[in-house]
C-alpha cells in the first residue's frame, strides 16, 4: 500500500506542466520520444536525490541546501533564461530529427541541473511524506527505500506516458514547430524571470 501511495505521489508531483514539462514536450516534438524521456529522467533523478535526503533525514545536507536556496534558485533562474532563449531561437530541422547535435546525456544533465537547484523540494517531500504517515525517527530503512522507490517509479511513469502521448501527435504538430518553439521559449523565459522575482 505504501508503494502505491508513494507511486501516486511521485506521479502527481511530476504531472503539472512547468519548465521541465515544456522543455520535455518541445524536445519530443523536435527530437523524438527518446529526447523527451531523457529530459524527464533527469528531473526524476533529481527528485530521487531530494526524496532520499527527506526520507533518510540528512539534516546537515538539507539545512545547507535550504540555507543556500537563494543562490541556488538564482542559478536555476539563470539556467531557465538560457534554456528559454535557446528554445525560442531554435530553428526546426527540415530533415528527420537526430540526437547528434545534443546528446541524450546532455538533455538528462540539463534537466537534472535545473531540478537540483530547487532545494525547497526537500521540504516539500518532508511534508508529503509526513502526510503519508512516514516518520524518520521511527520508520525502518526498508520503508524509507520503498517510499523513495515509489516516488521515483511514479515520476518515471509520468515522463514515459508524456513522451509516448506527445510523440503520437508529433507529425501533426511538426509543421508548426517554429511557433511551438517560440511559445515554449517565452514561457520558460517567463518562469525564469518569476524565479528571480520570488527570490
């Protein structure tokens, strides 16, 4: 039951379309399903690390990250602006998409970096885990691992579904990819500006 609850938690946390979702959709449309999945995997991996810190109570690490959240969010905001501008000016390819100019590993790293610069995620996971009845002091390691595994699998499932569904409509949307890039780029830039306003 805990695995199912944490799976649903991981799925629902990933589902809202934010900067990562926009980036994932844009990459699926321009580069294919694998590009979208690797983008989502980077986000899910960052969540895995933060969920682990929240579950195992690495208080020193979490305290340091939360104390440095202004700097980290500033870095994340700058990176959002960079990704937004890059997306906005990106010209659609006239030939079949490939992954040569940007490796799937680079796509993974870009979203991992973007997610890891938001340490408030640790506090969110602490609150959500508490809502599931999880207590660091009285819960076994096996339960903690189950909780973390469920969150990761839930997040991963969302990115797989998103990659598959968007890829189904890829051929229909590709003729309008230039407009999609500009809209996605502007939205990501806006989210980057909002990150600075919230600091």
